């Protein structure tokens, strides 16, 4: 049908155009508001130190060897290689930098399988609160990345490249998509 025929017959102008009703818009708006309220009203997860008897206590900062509970996760740093020096000549940091490798374990304390990502759940901070991302090294014999079944643990290495001058490094853990808390573990 030609355009001129459509213009002479107004009922054909709206035939191919979907009409969005006020009800559809209202339902979509309510859904967006509800989703926003659910995300925004989530309580902040407060990190807690877990002692040997599985009792927890609030703590401001954590140390190597302490188990930290944050939301449905527990995280523990077993040790740090700082600096990490590779035997592989092709796995060296940029001039003026060093590699730091953190031996870490996460435990899923929820009732369902969850995914842990070294890039999404962890970052390294220095004394100036500068953040560093995961680096590729040959130190990571096993990564933390992957699914963790309910009640299960996963242990692996996190590698970072930082300036030689960086001090007072801390590992920041925050792995709950809707939670707003995080835990800082001092690495020195």
C-alpha cells in the first residue's frame, strides 16, 4: 500500500505502530522503583572476625591468618610474597614496579552455589588508597575464580603489580553484588 493511500485513511497510520498503554507504563515504573528500593535498602554487610570456635566479633581491620566473615562469604589470607620474583624472564613487572602474590581462601557460607571472581571481588590498595588490579604472573598455581558450592571453599593466588615505592598494602574484599560492605586485610 502506498503512502498516499495511508494518508487518506487515518486508521492505517496507527496500524503498524504499537500503542503503549498507561497501564504498561505504570507497571514498568513500579518495577523500576521496586528494584531500586531493593538494591538501595540492602543493609551494609559489616565484616567480622571469626575465631576458632566459629564465634564472630566486629573488627575494624584484619590481619594475615584471620578469617573474616562478610555477608555469605568468609575470606582468609594465608600469606604474601612481596616481592614475588619469577624464574621466567618473560614474567617480570614493568621497570619501577614489583609483583605481589597473595595466598587466599574463600568459603561460601550461603545455602546455594555462588561465583567468586578475583577481578570483581578483590583489589589491592596502598597507603595512598590507590587501587591495583589483578596481574598475570606464573605464581598463580590455582586461581580463586569459579563456582563455589554451598559450604565449600576455594583457595588460590591473587597476583598484583604495584610500584616499588608502594607501602602498607591491604587486600580489599567485597563479593556481594547487592551488599555494600567490604573488608580490608593488612598484608604487612
